């Protein structure tokens, strides 16, 4: 009120300062704003009256106080100066925001949120022409949401006056149902079309809209029911009592179609297990059973139930068994339920017995629980004669728990049978149990014999290993292999590849004083001790080694050519002239500049080489030759990478994670070829790739990987092939999921607590030995200088140690050999 008073008090002063022209313009602007506000409130009030309070609560721009605001707006039209102050500030703020949003859209027309905010403000301000244009512009760029369409449709419906306006609303509805599948919009469309039933073709229009709505969203789980009810109520209101068939037809369609469509879709869903189809049929049969009135001797529903049971059994036999090689219902649960329904609810024991005969002929006669289930059914709904007959058959056929079946037969005859029946039962049970015990004894003897054979084979393998070990020990004692002392001083790049033979272990020690020589060669004996062997004089030995090195060409690797070079390994050591044999093979990929095979100091081929091409694309094409067989061994072709600079580099071309479309097969016979296995796998789907796993020598390991086109084919192949016999071998099939590959730990330095950095202790190729004895002869060892003594103990170490004392100089192979030749 204070604000209103201040405003009223300031009005005369403002009028005195402003001229007549300014007063007229200001009044005109205020009147225009008031008219827009009145129109906006009128639209909201009309929509409220048309759609009811439910829509009113959902609208953002319409609140519970719309009635009061509408009254205020109406009174403002009659007396513009009374309530103008309530709208000026808010309206000015909205106008500024509208201008900002329009400017933003002129820059970026694809700003979705900007469109929504502009429509909201224009609608709030009553700018009907502008809000129509804004909605039309947004609908051309984006599909509008259900809420935006309903808001637009409600505004247009509230302002529709004649037939042309109704056609415009129909066009909006058609655009709305094309954007999204919205049950609420279809329901609004149907209800609005009912209002035009008085026009020409109005009845056909309403039915057409409802039929289209049912086809689009009639099966919606939660909102489809409202459409069915609206359509049904419309037909009930317009048809006469004698023409209610249309309403009845709608009821039947609503009750029958959704459930039937769901069941048929479920059968065609393509499950990967046979048991899934059994569960679907079981649920559908349960539904049909609940519809039957079993108080009647015969009914349409009962015949449908029996026909469904028959169809279910035929479907499982023809469709499921052919697809999965199993019925999915080995215990015949569906047939058991059918037999129970016939016996308990239909009093038709003859049909129940026929079903149980079929159940037993499907491989269930050996199980005691199946016979006891049939016996209990006969006890409840049959007679004693059929109970006795069932138990006698059970005694003869049961193989898992015959004692239990025999006990049930004797119990029944003890309480209900005659003396003659008792004698017959005792004789049959004793004979059967005696036969069963005899079979069990034979099986136990056979099992014991197999265990004994396995133990004998294990003992033979143990003796063979012991003899082999003793033979190796004798060979070592007779004559240790003589090691050459002269090796190449320069290490050829690539010697650390995993395919090369293991190297001799190097021993680093301090270099003895110069000038000492020794005319003996030290060789390691069988007990790890050193033995002196007479050798040639050092001068002749050096001349021989020098001549050998002169005859052998040096192979120096140029790391700048790594991109055009490939590393080839796992070649046969017996290959003669590798350059001549490998060149035609790699020239198929491009022009070969040079092939550099690697030889040992004795001139033996070491099984790997470098192939240098003229172009990089030729080297990349050569990588595809990996695992190609050369003289009976798979050749490994990998990129040329210096592992000393890239220690983490590892080439492994196959995936190490779970692959649901790929199978891993084990237990294959070694004689099985790729073509034979592929022929077997093709029966279960499209085979994209098949790989037999081999060792370095190219010999099969009994393993394979099979890649199918998709996961479904792979899943079916697992179920059908697992446990299959191929050439007397039972194979195992599973989805490919290799175990995690172990990454070797990096030799990082470690720091002792409170001490300096320590290098990790390293061992040779065979790990840590039993002893840590030094292999340097005692004659060559030099005692360390005694530490100087102080008065109260050893003297403190100098602050800075000399470099020569802390780090021994690096030695080459030749320097190491000189250690043993010095006197």
C-alpha cells in the first residue's frame, strides 16, 4: 500500500513535468500492455473451463489463482490506472528476456532450450501471433515433446471458432502423432474428433482416428486401456440397442489380441536355451487352464487347452529338439501336468495312463522318482490293481534306487495285498536286488582294475624318468662339453629376441694384473667345480679365432631403417643358404633390398634374420606372412623394434579378452585337419575364421579357435558341439576367454629403508641355484685390502669414493676369456 500511495502522490508531479503529448503516448502504451495481459488471462481461463482442473495443474503459466487474476485483468480494462503497477515491472523484465532470446536464436537457431524459454514467455505475455510463429519455427527444426504438443493443442482448441479452425487443429494433431508415439496425444485427438461428429463425415472421422490410435498405441501397457474405453464409450453412446455388436467386437479385440500377440512373439524371439521355450509354453498352458470350468464335462475352453497341450508337445519335438538336439524337458513336466489335469480335474484316468506310458518310453523308466510319481497319482485317482502293476514294472526297470521301489511295493502288499501277492512281491524284489548287487560288484571290480592300471602306468613313467635322468648324469660325468672362449666382441642388435637360443651366462669380475698368462682353459665340471683342461697355446688360439671372424661377414643393423625392415624368426637351424631360400618368398610383397641372416661364431645359422625392403608398404604387407610354414615350421614375422629402447614392446596378434562370437576347442585329435574341423563347425553357423594352434615346430597341440558371424551362432555351437566325439576324442567347447597374460616385472631399483638404492638380485636362465658359490678360481681371486683400524674400531669410509672403486669396468667376451689365460 505504501508503494501505491507513493506512486499516486508522484503522479501529479510527473504530469506537470510532462506535456500533453507524452501523457497520451504513455496512456496508449499502458493500455496496450493491459490488453495483452487481459487476453493472456482470458486464454488461460477459457482453457481452464474447457480442459478442467487436471490440465490446469499441469500448465506452467496457469496457477491456482487464475480466476482472481482474470478478474483483476477484466477490471483493469475498465479502469486502467488501478492495477497497472502490478504488471509493469514483471512485464518489462519479460520483454527484455524475450528480446534477448530472439537475438540468441538469430545467432544459433538450433538452441533447443532457447526455443522452449521463448515460447513460454510469449505465451505468458499473451503474444498469440508470435507464440504461433515460435512454435511453428521450432517444430520445423525439432520434434516437439508430448508436453509441448499438448500445450500448443490446448491453446488452439480453446480459440477454435468455426470449421476452418477445426481443420487447422486436425492438421496440428496429425503433425503431433508423427513426432512421437504418444498415447495422451492420441487420446486427445480422439476426444476432440468426437466434438466434430455433427459435421459432414464426422462419424467416419471419429472411427478412423480411434482405429489408427488403437493400431499405434492400443497395446501400451499402462495407457492403452484409456483408448479402448474411450472408443467403446463412444460406440455405446451412438449405436442403438439392437446394434451392440460393434461394442462387443471391441471387447473381444481388447481381451484377445494383446495376449495372443505376446505369446507368438515370444516363440519367435530366438532364445539360446531349449528350457526357455518350455517355460513359455508352461506359462501359456497355465493361463489356458485357469479359463476352463471343469464342472462341465466338456467345453470350448477345455478343448482349446487339450489342443494347446498337443501343439506344445509337437512344437518341442519338431522345433526345439531339431534346433538344440534336446527337448528341453527331459522329465516331461508338461506331459506330467497334462496327466494330472486329466486325472484330478477331468476324472479321465485312461488318458492320464496313456500320457504316463509315453513319459516312461522317453527314457524315464530307469528313475525311481518317476515311477513313484505315477504310483501316487494312481493311489489318489486310480485303483489298487493299477498301483500294483506300476510298482511291479518299477522294480524291473529302475536302475538308480531299486531298493526304494522294492520297499514301497512290499509296504503296499503288507497292508493291502493277499498272501499270494506278498509272496510274488518278495520273490521279485529279492531276485531284482540280487541282480543289482551282482552288477554293482562287477562295476566295482572294473573300476578297481582301471585304478590299478593307472597306478602301474604312473609307476612306469616314474621309472622311465629316473632312468633318463641317470643317463643324462652319466653323460655329464664322462665328458663335459667344451666351451669356446673366443666370442664376438660386438653384440649384434636383435640378439635379445625371445626366439634365439639361450646364451651362456656371463660372469663379471675385476680384471687381474696385466702380464699374467695361463696355458689352461677352465671348464665347469658336473659338481660346479672348475677343471683345468690342456688347450692350444694362446697365440694359436687367437689366430684360429681371428681367421674364423675374418671368414664370417659382420651384420650391422641400421636402426634408421626399422620402418622398412621386418624381423623373421623361428626358422629351422638346419636351413642352408637362408638368403637364397627366403628371398623368393618375400619378393612377393615387394622389392627386397637385403636379407641379413644371423650366424653364431661357429658359422651356424641361429634361426632368425632381418629382411629389408625398398618401401614401407612392402614391410607392412610382409607382416601378413606371420605363421607361414617354412620347411615344416611356422615362420614368425614381426616389426623391427629395438627392445633395448622399447622394453615393453610385445607382438601378440590375437585378442586376450572375452570374445562371445569366438569358440575355444580343446581335446582335438592331432590328426584333425583344418578342413575337417571347419566342415563340422559349418553345421552350426557361418564360420568367419578357424585357427589350429601349433607349437614352434608346427605340430598341432589339439587346440583351435573358431570365429562365428555373431554371438547367437557361437552359443548354439557350444551347446551342440561340447562333448562331441571326433576320431575317438571327446572335445570340449567353450566361449573364448583366455586367461590374463603375465607381464614380466621390470627390473626397477629398490631402496632399503634408511639406506641407499639397491639393484634387485638377478639369477640366470634356470633361476636361483642351490648354492651361491663363485665360479672364479681361488688362484685368481684377490683378497680385499684390510680396512684401516681406528682407536675405537674401523676407520670411517671417505666421504667421496673413487669411481674406480665403486664401479668395475665393463668387459667384453674376449676380456673375460683372458681372465682364464693369465698366469
